[in-house]
């Protein structure tokens, strides 16, 4: 047992993973890129912080071979990687180089008594949960928000700087920010979700008004954000978007495919408003309102306001 | 381009008591987003005058998927036929696809989807790229090839990143890269005339370690929603709304 290694290009996520790892092993090594990140990470109580250093300002994906080499040299058992777009790639490529197991976006990780590992992950976008075991080296990616990053008082992990070679075959030409709303859907108490059944530009005002009456955040399905560009992408809920756990979720013109509904499974009460009585959303609803959202939504906003 | 033949997630039968999953009666389909990938690959291949090969690794039933892929614009299809009962994880899948890509010769570009409808693991593409030793570009929503240079726009959360690399390369794409048109009758009929090939996995000559899954599945349980499903379908819109608001007030979820 040589401990768990942890990597994320995002220091906050790396700190979360260090907390997860500390529950699984006595020895936790956090790997990061750059001295700035190491300063945050020495406070996590990790056994050590390893800084990979290369000339220039390479993209995180450029360190894949260096990270795999470190794992191999140190005989690491397990690498936890933050499940971002970059982390998915880094985790999978490191697993390929180590010829090892990979569990993508694990929800539960367990160290088995015989030295083997076990992890759970969602399959069919939430239709099922699969438990996998493996022995020998492995890579597991973990989504943000799965653990709380705990600063360990008085801790200052030793920092080791390792000079490495990087892969520069992919060159960054430019990077631009898309429109951000700065919204934190994860902490919203109520959510009004716009689906493609209510996604003409004029319809947004209807949803916005209902959200205002309910004191809710406006969210949407993936196509509303990614195809139509009607709302910023941080506002879409689902397996590839935000996970929410509000008291109330109201879906307007949302069909309710599992890739979307998995994102609000923990909601206390779920309401669907849909013209189609056979919409899959109605199977995972507390209240299934069959009707045209254009008609129902203004009445609902008025009825909610009438209670104030 | 690589596509996967999967069970339709909406048709899995889950026993509410044991949560056991029965996928035997679920229809099979080309993984949803792989259909967008076929279209993006068709356009990219057209732009550089290349042939588009559709590649899938799966059981004998994936044969139906081959026809669908040909109808959707693949010029030629290769089906690596998995041994029945052998489980393939990402490790096995990537080794098999890499071996088959190497057999094709002169491949400039391999497209995978970011994730498949069943696994959604974001694993196969980057693993495959690494095994091939090629540059890897993931989560791409725009893609062009000029000469020997690939230029791609990646979606990184709220950021868009434009990158370049030389071919050959492995690219994973998000569905927004291209629409997935439903093939017309002519394309469906035309598909019957296009070539396809079935390759038993044993013919790839891979060592046993490459085709042995690294992970073992010890449990697979379906999800059962516990919701009340109060249906408000009849009467005037105002009556439905009043019933809903009364219910929500009782549940204590209105502010
Ligand atoms: C691998 C994968 C990952 C995915 N990840 C996500 C994800 O993270 N998030 C996500 O949202 N989706 C995701 N999807 C897409 C998902 O499968 C659905 O396609 C999507 O959620 C559908 O969005 P929708 O309900 O807005 O649109 P549609 O499916 O088009 O549904 C529109 C609904 O509106 C109803 N309607 C029409 N007019 C009205 C009206 N006037 N009043 C009331 N109702 C009306 C229709 O009956 C219909 O049910 C993913 C898919 C895959 C394959
Ligand atoms: N068995 C397979 N045959 C062909 N392509 C596959 C297979 N498995 C995965 N892929 C490709 O890899 C993508 C991502 O799969 P995954 O990493 O499992 O989410 C899929 O959408 C396909 O493009």
C-alpha cells in the first residue's frame, strides 16, 4: 500500500479529492501544476504535495505522460482525478498508459479488506447503478461537489517539485468565456426548468415570471442551452449539467428523458407541465399537470402571488 | 468514426421489489450522440475527400447497427464481433478499437463521441488516442481540417478553447457538433449496397491481457422513482392550477 494520488487542474477540486482520499488511505499525495496551486494544497493535511513543473505554460492535458510516469515510479495504487472535461481526458489517458482499470465519475469508493477496490457509478444516465471491483492500480474520476474540502488546522504538507517533460502536440490558439450567469443552481430552494416545449424566445418571459412569483431560479434542459443558446450553459440540469436538490422543481415543456431527470432526483417535490399525457417526466413527478404551458404558467404565477 | 450499439435506456425493465434490470426486451440503437458524430464525420471526410469508415465493437446483434450507420452516411463499416458473454470495459474496448484502426492503414482522423448513452464514461476516445499514440482533442463542438492540420473548438464548462494539432489525431465530439438527421428512404436503400465487414475479435491477434476486462461488475441495480404521480389532467386550466397550488402549499414547498 503506497497510498492514493490525487490530481486536478482545479486546486479547489484537488482539495476536495484530498478529503475523499484521506477517508480511504493513510497516505495521500496531491499532484498539482504550478506553485500557486501548491500553496492551497499544503493546508489539506495531505502526506505530500507534488508539483509537476515544466517550461512555458502548458495546458493540463500536456502532463498526462508525466503523471502516468509518476504513478508508475512510485508504485501508486490509486489515482483520483477531478471529473472535469480536462480530468476525464487526463484520467482515461493515464489509465491507458498504465493499462489499468478506470471508473468514471464514481459516487462511492471503498477500499476492500483484501487490498482490492470497489466503486459505484451510474449507468444509462441514471437508469441503473453499477458496482465494479478491481485489484492492482486504478484511476477513478470524481465529480465536483462530492466531498467538502477540509482545511486541516496547522497542517503544512511537504512540497516536492518534479521537473517533467510535456506533450506539446496540441496547441492552444485561444480561449474565450461564454456568457456566464454566475448562478449556483445547486443551492437553489426552488427551480423552474424550461424545456424545448417552451423555448421560443418570447416564452422565457413566462418562465421568468413564474420563477419570480415562486422565488425560484430559472433552469433549463440541455438543448435549450446548447442548441438554442437561450440560456447560459450553467443553467442546464442533468447528467452532463447541474445537479440540483431543491424543495421544488417545476418542469415546463420538459419531456423528462433520464439524462435530464437524473439531475434533480433529490428534489423534494417535482411538478411537470406538459401537453403530452405520456411524457416520461410524468412517471417521475409528484404532480403531473397535463396542459399547455403557455396557458398554465401565467395562471400558476398568479395563483402563487395570490397567496402572498 | 466509432459508434456503439446500445440498449435503449428508456426500455429497461426494473423490478420494483428487487431492482433487478431486464434489458432483454429493450430495443437496441446507435448510441444517441454517436448519430451526431456520424454526421460530423461525414462532413469532415467530405471536406478532405476521404472515405468515412464506421467502426463498432459489439455482439452479433450490432449487425443491425451497421445498416443504420451506413444509412446515416458512413461509406463502409467494420464490425468487430465480440465473443458472447465476454464483458468489455473501457480497457478492452480501447484495445480492440486501436487494433482495428491500425489494420485500416492511412487513417488520418478518428472521431468518437464524448460519451455513450449506456456508460457515459468519457473514456473510450482518450484511451484509444493514447493507445494509438496520437494527439487527443476532447469535447469538440466545431471541427475543420486544412491540409494536415486539425483545428477544433472545445467546450470546457463555460469556456470555449480553440486548439490545433497535426493529423493523425483522435477527437471526441459533443452532440452540438452537428445535427443527426433521420436518414431518408434513398439513404436507407443505398446502405444495402455499401460494403461492410465482420471481424471476429480473435482475428485482431491481441494478447489475452488486452481483451480481459480490468474491472468486474459485482452489482447492477435499476433506479425506481418513488413519486406520488398525482395526475391533474381534467377540467379547466384554472382548476388544475388551484389543485396544484393547494397540494404544493400542503407539502410546504411554497415560500
Ligand atoms: C449521453 C446524453 C447526455 C445527455 N445529457 C443531458 C443533460 O445533462 N441534460 C438534459 O437536459 N438533457 C441531456 N440529454 C438530452 C436528453 O436526452 C433529452 O434529449 C433532453 O433533455 C430533452 O429536452 P427537452 O425535454 O427540453 O425537449 P424535448 O424532448 O423536445 O421535449 C419537449 C417537451 O415539451 C412538450 N411540449 C411541447 N409543447 C408544449 C407546450 N406548449 N406546453 C407544455 N409542454 C409542451 C412536449 O410534449 C415534449 O414532451 C442527454 C442525452 C444523452 C444521449
Ligand atoms: N464498443 C464500442 N464500439 C465502437 N465505439 C465505441 C464503443 N464503445 C465506446 N465507443 C465510442 O466511444 C464513445 C464514448 O464511450 P464511453 O467512453 O463508454 O462513454 C462512444 O460514444 C463511441 O463513440
